[in-house]
C-alpha cells in the first residue's frame, strides 16, 4: 500500500438539496486530499442531481452515479461496485464531518495496523451548533468512550490520548451492552476496501447497517479515537405515519447480528441475548406507542411526530447503543424527513413491483397484536433477568418486568405516561 492511498468516500443522495452543498464542501475540503468522492444520485428530483453534477464539473475527484431510486443500501452498493480506493468511508448526505476526519482515521489505521478506524460522533440540528459544542464534546469529561471501565482498550505506545484499538469480540460486547460509541452504523468510520470485496448491504430493506454490522467489524481489530469528528443531523418535526411493516425488518436484522455473535464468540452469548431481548422490548413498545398515538388519548387521533417516535424511550434511557430498535430509528428514521421519503419511495416502488403489501403502511390491529405476541414469547423464552437488570436502565428494567408478565401492563404503563405528560 502506498503512503498516500486513494480513499473512496461514498455519499448516497436523494432529495437533500437543502443540505447537500454543506456536506460535500466539507468532504472536498478534507486535509487528506487523495480522495475519490462518489455521489450516488438515487433518483433525486429536487435539484440534488444537478448539484451533484455541478461538483463533478468543478472537482475532478468527484464522480457522480445517476441511478433509479432504489434506497440507501442500493446506492451504497452501486458505489462499492465501482469504487477504486484502497479504503472506503460512508457519509450520509445531510450530515457534516470535520475537515480532518479522513486524515485522522487513515492515520489510525497506520498507527495501529488495522483495517478499520472509527471516531466519535454527535447529533446536531443546526450547523451553528457544531463550533459551539465541539470543544466541549471533545473534552475528556465528555468523550463517548472513557479510560475507566474499558478493559478491551489496547493503547499503542505512540498513540495520542483517546486513541486505542479494540478486538472484534470486545467491540461486540460493548455494542451489545449499550456503549453508544459502538452503535450499529457504518458512517464515521474508515474501512479497507477488501472488507467489502464479497460483502454488500441488503438492498430493499432498512436497518441495512445492522444486518451486516457483524460481517464488517469481525474482519479486523478496530482503531478508535474518542475525538468527535462526525456530526449527524436530526430534524425536529419530520413525520411518519406510524410504526410500519418495514420497521419489522429490525427483528430479522437483530436476530442475524446476535446469532452471528453467539456462533463466533460463545462467551458473548449472554450479551447477545441481552440485545435480542432488549430489541424485542423496544420494538413491542414502539408498536404499542404507535397504536396509542394513532388512536389518540380517547382512541381516535392522528399520526405521531417522528421526532417523538422514541420520546419515552429517550427520556427513559431506552436509547442505548443497541437499544437497536430505537437506535435504528435514530439512524434511519429520525434524522430527517427527506431520508424517510427516500426509503418510502424506494420501498413503495419495490412493493408495487412485487405486488405485496405496502411496507410503509401501518400495521393493522391484528398484525400489531400478532407481532407483540411473538415478541413476548421470545422474551419469555430467552430473558436472563439478572443480566438484563445489571446492564439496563431502571426504567428499561421496569418496562421489561411489565412486558414479561403481560404486554397489557406495558400498554397500561404507556397509557399512564401519556396522561401524566
């Protein structure tokens, strides 16, 4: 490998005209200059496609792929098929990165001799916030990952403060037990291209990051920095009708993830089971919440705000790194309405082609009941309460007790919460 290898930055683009320029400007201005910037226009029709072409005309490092709408996984896969870089990084088109993100991550791979590097991340709603809170977020007291209680951290003698490497096994342990640094997302990381030689995101479904998270991060020890270099955008007021059929994809994604962990690292069976049960609880809670919000306090109301989809979960600390159903909502749903439309449009196209039920339609009452019954059975069969209580928040533990005894009690819990709120 050369000392200054080509690095491919993959940015799926769908109707993000309002945010695209800010995102791309920070990529083209990276302190690491040897980049291949792949803008994948996934069927945009708001002018984003023209902005992509504009940057390609201005900067020879920018390549644009125009394709019919197929969803974020499809867009990422299209870029992976043509990427020429020795390393790959993914950036969402409404997010922002620090100007030294690529350089920092590449230096980490060289310093620790790894195929993966990752950094800290933070949410923002307005660009003016970033400069104001970045210094505070990067201070030792506010780092995502602490020196204390970090037995898997391996520090290199020439590493700077807050830099370390972590084995796949320890990474999965931390991911399963709610360390937010190791949330199941592929943005804010750098990967050796060989990791994706025979690996692609599952097209046509959401939670694509979760579905192949094990395959990606089991390929190498990961080099990490506590420094916060990636900023993901959260937009208040974006809307979704309700918990929809497509959100059920989290069940299979989490099952695949946890089964892979257990098969490859038997000593992590309890951690993987914790994640499986926690995800079942969160999914059931979101189905219950959605049915209440759709029916309203007296049984007949309107669609909830997507920003509030996990409101109780957030207030109750139900959002840990791998409160996977809620974490995935933040990664793939809460971020912005454009991304929701992105997934909705591609999934509706796929549904019409396959002549199946619209995956973006809400669950019927019968479907919701069936899913909750199935999730309750899973928890009754698998829950290790002592381990769960040791790693979950008090509110999570209370909600799990209620759900384990009878899902109707969890429904009553949320009903009382709504009235008090």
